[in-house]
């Protein structure tokens, strides 16, 4: 429990440096450097701890990338459709914009676009998935019963939705569903490569759809 709280605090520190850069009247290179330093420290810590903890688990059921083409394709399409669906509701049905969209629109620039792509499209989603799938299932929901797995997937999805800090109902619901998809992909493959790929795909598509 204490270890997981430490991981959560590290993530919040990265999220705060990201928010500092986004909320400034004009993005500063010093804010970018601060984010990169904190994010690099957190990333190295997460990777080190996750690999260390994996030594205590049976890895014989891990699936390789080459054995999951069909599953990867289906989940990729599902993620893309959810993102397109959210964009459609915002563009044509009057769904509210997310906080990230509002921050970007206030002072959009080429530098800000690439910062958002890196920070909110890649780095934060990857760190979030370490928290919501990797460490979460390492510490809790380790029982192999189906009911425990289903409850773990729900909790993982809920945590993912909360840690995106986007509480507009339609966006929160979409993130909840996405988080559950990522958690299921982790449990079904017993490796983190598939959910990490999916969160990066989702993050990149999110940034593209909010900046066009």
C-alpha cells in the first residue's frame, strides 16, 4: 500500500509539472525542461521497480507480440473508434471540451503542440498505465478467480479515468471504458507491452483530435 502511494505521488508530480507548462500564458522552455527532468526520473523509477517486481511472478504465460496480431488489431480499432466517437459528440452533439482542449486553445503554438504530444500523448499515458495495470495488479487482484479479475479490470478503468483528470461526463466515461480495455489487454497477455502500445495510440489520437 505504501509503495503504491509512493508511485502515485511520483505520477502526480509529473502531472503537476505538465499542468504548470499548460496553464502558463505562454509555454516556457524552462517548464518543458522541468517536465522532462521529473518525467525521466519517474519513468526510470517505474521501469526499475516493475522489472524488479516481475521476478517474483510466473512469466511462463506471457504472450509475445508476434502471437497477438489479431487481438492487437481489434483493440487498436476499438480504441480509435472510441476516440472518434468522443470527437463526434464534441463537434456535432455539443459535448463539452476537455480541460486539455481548453488549455491548448487558449495559447496554441507549434511548441505547445509538440509538448502536448510528448507529455499528454506519450509520457503521462505510459506512466499512468504502469500505475493502473502494472503496479495495481502486482499488489492487488492477484487471485486467479474470474470475479477478482473482473473487479480488478473495473477498478483499473476507474483509476485510469480519474488520473486523466478529465471529469466531463462523456470524456470520463470514455476513459473508464478505455482503462478497462487496457487492463483486460494486460491480463490477457500477462505483459505490459500491449496496454502500453494501446495507451500511446490513444494518447496520440487524443492530441490529434483536440488540436485539429
